[in-house]
């Protein structure tokens, strides 16, 4: 990292940032904003997907069976205490030994983002299922429903708002934190922040900050919209009935 952005008046800072964002040259080529945005979204999406494939089913199973529930909170708190930057740094020697090319740039950041996304996915999936009224579950069993039918047909629909909140939280955290990978050579929007800081280019530095913030807000808005669409039909049908 360089010595940080030079001290300039706020209006000048806003001006150089706007000029950098408006420069057509920054929107072209492999280092242009669309390309960096695609890299950032691809990494964030892959991290969220891989974390979801492990954390959500595990949380659903623990919430449904009640087994190892103590493990959820203790392990989640332990994972949350791990700084993502430190995780990336610790993984670099091992992943580089496996793949000298992507082992330094891609894999450490990917794994660190999976670790970051895991706790909210696991905890919310568990809490959503565990929070379902046990009388409803027992009534479903008394009606002859199998455990899988209870989980899929009763518990998950009721727990969906809580589960969706966990997914939204994980997505926003990953999008905002994936910028750290640029320190180790990964692309994405964080590359502008790293290069802007190293070159003392306030326009590029804060242009990258604006882009990351905008992407995080867009991610939040997207998942809020999806959550509303997933939850509202059920609420509307019950209200109409």
C-alpha cells in the first residue's frame, strides 16, 4: 500500500472522483469498470453459492433435529472472529503450492469469502427452523407427515423470511469485503482502491470506493426485492383467505 490519498478539499475530491468515473477510458478493456465489475460479481456469487450449499442444509438439519444446536452459535462466533484479510494471508502459501497461478490471486480470496458468508447462512437457517412453533410440527407428525415433508412443506416456508435475511446479510458482507482480494493480486473493484492508493490517485481510489459501495447497495436492494417477492405471496394468500 502507498502512503494513502493526499489531503485535498472535499469539493476537489468529489470533482476528481466524478471525472474518473466519467472518463470513457475507464469503461473499456480488460481493466475497465465493466470487466472489474464482472470479476467482483463472479467471485462474490461463487462464494455465496458455495457457502450456501454447505451452511444452509446444515442449518436446516440442525434446526429440524435439534442435534448439535450448541455447535451452531459457538462455531459461528468463532468463524466471525476470523479477519478475512488474515484468512487470505494464511491461505496463500498453501494454495500457491497447489496452483502457482490462481493460488495467490483467486483461491485464498474465494475461501475467505466462503468463511465470511458461512456464519449468517448457518445461524439464520438454524434459527428460522428452530423458531417454528413445535405444536405445528407435532401436529404434522400426528397427521402422518414424514420428517422430510415437515421440513420442506411446513418448516422452511415459515422460516423463509429468516433464512432470506441471512442470505442477504451474507451477500452484502461478501460484496463489500471481496475488495481485500485485490491486495493479493485479484481483480474486482478493489483493484481500483489498491492502485489508486499506491499511485496517490484520489480519483481512482475514491472511484473504486464509490463503485464498491454502489454494488453493495444494489445487492442489498436486489435481495430485499427477492425476499419481498418470496414472502409476500404467502402473506397475501392468507390475508385474502
